[in-house]
């Protein structure tokens, strides 16, 4: 089968076309993930573009993105498949009133009554020759049991629905798993994946991202904002702002259409950067807005 | 061994790169990274997909296979830097061909010996297996591991009953108090849609999360090594633990203790925790914990 990317440079180019700036290391890992047909495990602080990468990749390849958002208590009913009980009951009632015979209930356990959840959907698509990307977002939030189940799916790429049979993907979908490290993922999962830690971007990279994503911004201002963000990340905040926060902030500033940035404007827009009361309080108590405004003006 | 054949063809120097990769893997293992044969095989398979002359690509290939926690990245970087720095720099191809495939290739290539013969000699010793230095280190680690075996048993006994609470997930069970509607209806289908028996469900007990806080101020100095070992064992055998140490300040060491080898964890902690054996400010540290 023809693999989607022929070289590492092609990966970088394709992502750049979708306005995603990635360094060579990440591009190499993505290329390897396609070539070796392994899932990609991305970890990093919040807001560095882990989920975004999955979206952008499926855009670049023109594949459908199937997303499974993990949460505590996620089970197979919501991740793989579920029978539409209500519909089944209604069907039985209907059969009853029409005096019709349902032989062995086979009729009510067919596809019509099957609710597909993300994992089954992805495997089915691949089984029918349609490529998809599967994003398993924030796997660290799911329970360990689900992780163990996922392990099975990821090694065999097949799912068994007892009433229907076993579905096996003919080709492997691109699987992107993200984790915020609220807990450590199991070693067995890590072993099966290609691991990449996305760190906060360097000044140059952040500048490139900002000017690519928000081209309306003046270059000089973008540079100043980016170097300010680098400083902010050095400080000891509870939740340091990621690149997503930078982009939010830049867009907010543009929307407000302020030609010059004073302390007041900064304070008004701090909500874009900090999401915790403690951090906001610190900005206020230490008059950081004032000194940052000065840094931006100079 | 088809991959080996192709990668060797790629390189124009048989066997050499594969062997060196194995040495590299072993050094990483010594430093406490989770190196397994499977990972190494995968990494070797990946070798033919990248351009070996490109350092960054090689770095990515190996790190994506051997690193699985951000704390391991600096360790990996250091070993990678030391191991491959003299290798990847282009050396004349003839020099590479002179290598004897059946002997263990030294780290530095013969063509690069000029700068200092001493240095090469040192490097050679580093990878030769029975170097005393390494053995001593290993014994030390082994001793600690053995001790922590005993500690582990105690810890398991301590924590077994400590932390069970009811979880949010349901499990079917006859002792349950609540009716499991879905399961009941499902089972009723067997009898033609008549609800004959009610299925019950109950909450499944689950493990509590632990927070371990340890005083490592000066007055506790003589115990702190033992305590560290305790915390290491605790975190290793009990899921969902957060570990903090405090004296005048408070530091979260959960990620540091996740290293495979206990002395790797010690080294990391020595590096990251500055306030070891300082004074004690319990109040402010607890306050800081609460704030977080």
C-alpha cells in the first residue's frame, strides 16, 4: 500500500500548508508513525497543540477524523458500540401487535439497531477501505481498565461484536493518542506507540506560529508578544500559558483594535492567558500588567 | 534479518551501526531508561526510514522509542550527545570499511583517533563490559533493589486496606441495591420482552489516591535516605500516588521517583531539590500544598 508521506520534508510541508508549524523532530516522528504503522503518543503541557496536530494531519491527508474524548468512567458502551435498546424494544412491541414472528431475535440484532461509537467506527471505516484518523484525546483521564481494553484494539485492530461477528481493519488507521499526564499511562501502551513530548515552543517557533495563524498582526508587535510569553513561561504560575493562550490573546488584542497596549488593556485581556484565580491574583498583586505593558512598548 | 541487511546496505559498513546501536541502548538502560529488546528492534527497523547523516532525525528515532516520560528526556539527551557525537561527524568511508565486524566496534572510528589517543582509550573502557566502575554501581543498585523488595511487602500490607472507596462505575451484582435497568431489559428479551427478573448493580470499590508528604529538613537527615526509599517503594507499588518533600519549601517529586532504577531517582532528586536538609517550615509548606 502506498504510504501517505514519502519523506520527512513532505510531512513538514503538508503541515505548514495547514498552518501547523512543527520542528524537524516532530516531523520525523510523524513520518515514522506512518511508515511503521504505529500509533502516535503525544504528551505535553496543555495548549501546545497536541489535539490540533491530529486535526491538522487528517485535514492534510483529507481523512475523516474520528475523535474519542476520554473521561473517568468511559466504558465500552460509549467507546466501541452499544445496542439501541429502545429501538429494539419498540421493534418487539411492534412485532407483538402485528402478530409477526421474530425468529431467534436475529432481526433486532442487526446493524439497524447498532449504535457505533468511535472505535468501532474507525475500524469499520478501515475495513471498508476508507482511511480515517483516530484521535484518542486525553487518555490519562480514562480508567486503567479502558486502557487495557484499548491495548487489545491497538494491537489487533479488530473488534468483536458477539451478535454480528468480528470486524478487522484491512489497513491500520492513523491513531493519535494525547495525554496531559494527570497520571502515568501504562508501560504496555507506551511500548506500542511512538512517543513524543511536545514542549513549549521556542521564541522563533512561537513567532512563526503567531504570524502564520494571525497574519494581520504587525510583525514587530508579534515579536514583542512572543518574547513576553517566553518570559511569562519562565515564571512560576500554577498553569503556564501555552501557545493556544498566546493565539487567543493575540486575537483578542486584534479584536479590541487597540493600537497601543497599555496596562489597562493588558489587564482586561489577562483572562486569555491565565485560567486560574491564583494566577490572576498574582498578576494583580505584583502589578505585572504594568511592567509587561512597558516591556511591550519599549 | 532482512532489516539488518537493508540497513547495512544503506550504510555501506556491515554490522557496525547495529552493534553500536545496541551499545547505545545498553548505556541508556544503565541510566535507568526503560529499554527493552522489543523497543530496540523497532528502533533498528526504523533506521532505514531515516537519513542517518541527519543528527536530528536519528535523535528523534531513538528518543521516540526509548523515552516515554519527559523526565527521561534530559538523561537521553546526555547519553545521545556523548555516544554519537564522535560518530556521526562524517569520517572517510575507507576508515569505516576497515572496521572488523566480528570484534566489538569501539565508539570512535579509527579515522578519528588523532585528537587524543587517551580519550579514545577511555571511551573504549566505558563500553567494555566488565569495567570495575560499572560493576560497583550495579552492586549498589542491586542492594537497594533487594532492600526495597522487603520494604515493598510492608508497604503493600500497609496500604491494602487503607484506601478503598466506592467508585463511580457500576458493576452488575446480585448484592447490589440499585436496579440495573439496561441489564434487566436485556435479560427480559430472552423471555420475549417480559420482565421476569430484575438485575441489580452496585458501586465498585476503587483505590483511593494517596498523597505522601515527607519532611527532609536537617533534623531528619539521618532518616531521609530511608524515607526516600520508602517513598520510592510506596509510589512504585501503589497506584495514584503523589509525593512531595518539604523543608523550607515544598517540591513535588512524583515524576522524579518514577525512574526505573532507584539510584537514577536519587540522582535526579539531588539535582532538582535544593532545599534538602534545610530548616523546617511546616506551616507554610502545608499552606502551599493547600493552595495548589
